[in-house]
C-alpha cells in the first residue's frame, strides 16, 4: 500500500514540473513579444546591455537603445543581469532545482560569460578593417571580431575545468546549456519567421534552401553516417542515431538531440 501511495505522489509531483521544452517556448516567446512591441513604438527591451569594440573600458558597455541612455553601461549591465536572474530562477524553480544554489552559481556564470565577451571585444582582438584600426589608433589586431569573446570563454572554461574542478562542479547548478540554447532557438525562429514574412524573396529563398537541406541532411548524410557507424564501427543503434543526427544536421538542435539521447 505504501509503495502505491509513494508512486502516486511521485506521479503527481512530476506533473507539477514543467518540461524544459515548454519552458523554453514560453520564455522565448515572451522575449519575442516584448521585442516586437517596438513596432507600436514602445521600446520594452532597449535597456538590455550591448557591448562595443573598445580601447577605453568605460565605453565598452551601453544600453541597446538610446532611449535608455540614462542607465549608462553599468546600469544596463545590472538591469540585464537582474532580468535574466529572475526569469531563469523561475525556470529553475519550475524544474525543481535548488533556486538559491542556482541563483548564486548563475551570478558567477554571468560574470564569467559577460566578462569574456567584453574581453573579446577589446580592439586589439576584435577590430577587422583598416578603417577601424585607424579609428581606434592601433597598428594591429587579431581580427577576431567581438566573437573572439567565445574563444576567451572557451579558454576560461578549459582552465576552470582542469585546474579548478571543485569550482567547476559548483557552477554546474547554473550551467544548463540545453535550456539556454532552446530559448535562443525559439527567439531566433520567431525572428526569422517575422523577417521572412516581411520579405517575400527571402521567404521563398528560405523555403527552397530548407527543402534542399532536408534532402541533403536526411536522405544522404544521415543514412551514410548511420551505415558507417553501424557497419564499420559496430556502434549500437542507440549510439548511431544521435551520431548520424548530429553530423547530418550540424547545429545546436543536433547537439540538443545528441545530449538528450
């Protein structure tokens, strides 16, 4: 009897937990709806921080919209942090995570991640064109664009994982790549849909290229990789399917599928 009661309690409890997929859809669409309010002349997200290429750190950060210029770079950064912390803490609570631990670890992750992005936007790393070299008064640059921040974050992650394993374990509570990537995919998908709807030529091009990509990925690459994995490497079906999906699709969605499998 007690076993049956516990089973019912676990089932009821699991129903109270939103799935990560639905959380991603909800958060992504909420951000998107706030963004498109700009069509009506209402800027609801202009306070979000943005980073520019810099030589003077004081000019690196600013609000995304001039309407919120009174916030300054530091204010926009703080507002962005608080907004992300609140939204993602609610998501963590819905996923039955330890919200306090998540919030503390997320603060560290946010600082490390955005710090990496700021460092990657340093002019000596990011500047690409000769005109920009002249603009910033520098003679050389690694020409990484501000996406060099990804490289900085990667190197930082390698150092933390290998030399500070306890710190890495502590950060795991806030490192939820599947949730973050799924939210980004929802926002990106909604943005592409709106852009395509406003530009007929782009929409038709997307449809044509999408159809070609489906044929290429699923009818050619997927089958070839699956066959090689099964016949040449002797992988099980459970391993061959996500491997074929990841290589044929090649993207964050494939990464999610692979990790989930």
